[in-house]
């Protein structure tokens, strides 16, 4: 009976902490890892990384250059 309770507790802790421990870096992202507001690392290569759960925060930034070229045109005014 004690073994079943121990296994249940371990599975519960793994279910709560597990998703908080890992993060993925996409090839189109920069990831900044901060601990209590202080920058701890910058990840630029894609892959799966680990962090301290509930302590480290992950911020993702898009590294693609989003550019929109609008052709010049005149706007109608009072005279037109």
C-alpha cells in the first residue's frame, strides 16, 4: 500500500513539474531565459532545453524580419 502511495506521489509531482522544466526553441525564434528578472541566457539554435521550474521564465522573440513595402501613392484631399 505504501508503494502505491509513493508511486502516485511521484507521478503527481512529475505531472506538475515536468511540463515546467522543458521548453522548445524553434528555428525562427530567439529565446531569452530570465531568473527573477535577470537575464540568464539567450538561445538562438533550435532544440529542446531545460530550465529551473517555477524559477526561470522564458520569453520568445521572432527573429524573422517582417517587412512590408507599400508602393507610394497619393491620398485624396480636399482639392481632389
